[in-house]
């Protein structure tokens, strides 16, 4: 909780344009489930950021599944460091289309308003 409070305070201090909340997963489960879990993880953090005072309209939720793992593991190995959410402050900048701190594109990422993928119930 303290980390999220600090993220909100920091965003105000630097006059951040938006907060990008990026969910990640480890290599357990199917690709679809990893994507869904990373999305749910990011949405949970985004809701808490709003509760702590970040404007909802300025939060971008992104789900990257297992695309950016921190600790390489074989499939089906649970690794807590890969189960994470990154919070990035997207800074206001002098010119149109210029943005500092932008996360590299996450190919196929689901944004918050995208429909959730179907998840097998095995």
C-alpha cells in the first residue's frame, strides 16, 4: 500500500500526465490465462490508485502476460518476481506527441477496455 501511495504522491510532484499500470505474469498456466491474470493484476492496482486519489481518466491499464519476465524459468514454474505490476509515470512534455517514460510496446497487450480473452476451465 505504501508503494502505491508513493506512486500517487510522486505523480502529483512531477505533474505526470498519466499513470501506466502494466500487469505481468509468470510462466504457469496457458498463454490466455497468463494474459488474463496480468490484466486482472493491473486492474486491481489501478482501482487502488484511483481510491488513493489518482484521476481515473489518467490511468492506462496494460496487460503484458509473460512477455517481460524478470527471472527466466521453464514453463509451469511459479516465480513470484515475474508476478508483478509496473507503474510508470508518463510525463508531460513540451511538444505534441512527445512523451517521456513510455513503456516499450507490448505486442498484443490488452488495454482495460478490451474484452477479456476466453479462459479454458481445465
